[in-house]
C-alpha cells in the first residue's frame, strides 16, 4: 500500500471533523464512533490529540473512501 496523498488526508480530516472515526467493535466502540478529539499538528505522534490516517482495508488501495482518521490509540490497536 502507498501512503495517502495530502489531498486525500485533508479531505478525510475535514470529513472526520477533527475526531477519531474508529467504529471497530474490537476496540470496544460497539459500532459507535470513538470520537476522540484530535489536533492537526499531532499527526504521527503519541499523546493527547495524536492521530494518523489509516487504510480501512488492505486491499482497498489509496482512494478517499479507504482513508479513515484514527486517534493514536485506535491506530496502534489496528496494527496489532
């Protein structure tokens, strides 16, 4: 998989309204959005407001529809 383009990340960030989009039941969200508040400048960092752009599926490629904005906690859980 390739990294997302800046344009895709910006669009996904706007859609997410600066909040985590994770709804994974395995993260104890029970299909309710995580909704942690995120800070644009904290991309790729740990700590409060940290986040990363993540592929929804490994086979979906790099379009906007396969990009989700996850807080750092949810992002790390998806990598385990």
